[in-house]
C-alpha cells in the first residue's frame, strides 16, 4: 500500500501517526497523539484533536470535528481519549468529543457504523458495531448504544441512557429513559412509547420467523397485559418463552437504572 498522502494545506502534528494509505484532505488539522489507521480518508477542513485513535478503512467527510474537549463544565483538561474502530462512514459536520475523568475517560465508536450529517456524540458515549445514526441525532454524555441499533434523524438522547441491541428509535424522538432492545420506540420524553418488535429491521438482519415470533410473544406479556414488570417476567418464564433473544430483553429491563420506555 502506498504511503500516507497529506494535502499541502493540511497541518499535521509531528506526534501524529499516519498508517500507509491514509489520505488527509485540504485544510485539515491533525493534532497531537492522533493515530490514524491504514486506508482511512479524511475530508477537507476536518479537525481531529489530540488523543484520538481511528482504525482502518474509515471515510470521514469534510468539516467534521473529532476529539474535541468534552462540553462539560467539570472538565479541567484531564487526559482523555476518543477511540474509533474500522470501516466507519462519518459524514459532514459530525462531532465526537473526548471522554471525561468522571466517566470512562474515553468515548468509543465501534466498527461498520454510519453517522450521517450533523450527528453529535458527547463525552463518554459508547457506540456498538453496525449502528446507524441519522442526520442531526444527538447523544448527551455517557450514553450507550448497542449493536445494530438505528437512531432516527433529530433524535435527542438524555445523558446516561441506554439504547438496546437492534433497537429502532423513530425520528425526532427525545429519550429520557432507556430504549428497549429489539423494539421500536417513538415519542417525546414522557410521551415516548414502544410500538412492538422491530420486525422488519430484524428480518433484514437475518432473524428467522421463529426468533421474531418469540420476541413478539414475550413483548406482549411484558408490555401489553398490564402486569407488574416482575410478574410479567415470571409469566414469560413460566410459558417457556425465554429464548436467547428474550433473555437479552429481560436482562436489559432488569439492569435499567433510569427506567425504560414502555
């Protein structure tokens, strides 16, 4: 693979590490202790600040800001990081902030992720593999988004919330509680509601009809029969509906600290 190519107008710190095949576009700024993996392309006017690690094969469009200090008044310049995996597409005007000393000290973005124009990922967030975040979706600090989730355009997520695996969050929703795995969640704050299992999304991910049907049956007991949560979980188990997927859903419910959207 050919050497890294840096446009003559770009500014690259002498402490930055660029792997073979990296392309740095016009007017980019690459800060101290930045490490960019093989074959990653950085579009024009992008700023990547210190302590940022980016993996292989990423496509980062122009005007993005990655590794900026957290927007947290408690932050006093401590050493914190951003870590981005492989094969991600990061479109124009995306912002990803470093972690904080009071959090994980690290903001983590996984692999094979699509971040559309204007997405904001705040300090100490953790984004799992294969996540899609649509235009202007915004995560406050300490948000966890699990694998294969889809977050719609202009969604806002409150700090410390979780979005479960294979979840679907409808556009313009505002989440102040956790969003359940496998489930469609739509709405604004206390008006947010769940709308059954994300069947179409799961089909596209290769889930069998049997797996989806088991999730649907469990969902109806858990959220549509008016039972107390502990009683509903017991009922699911009594009816022997606790498949591997349903177990993931139940564990998410049992470990929720902020409560979850029903």
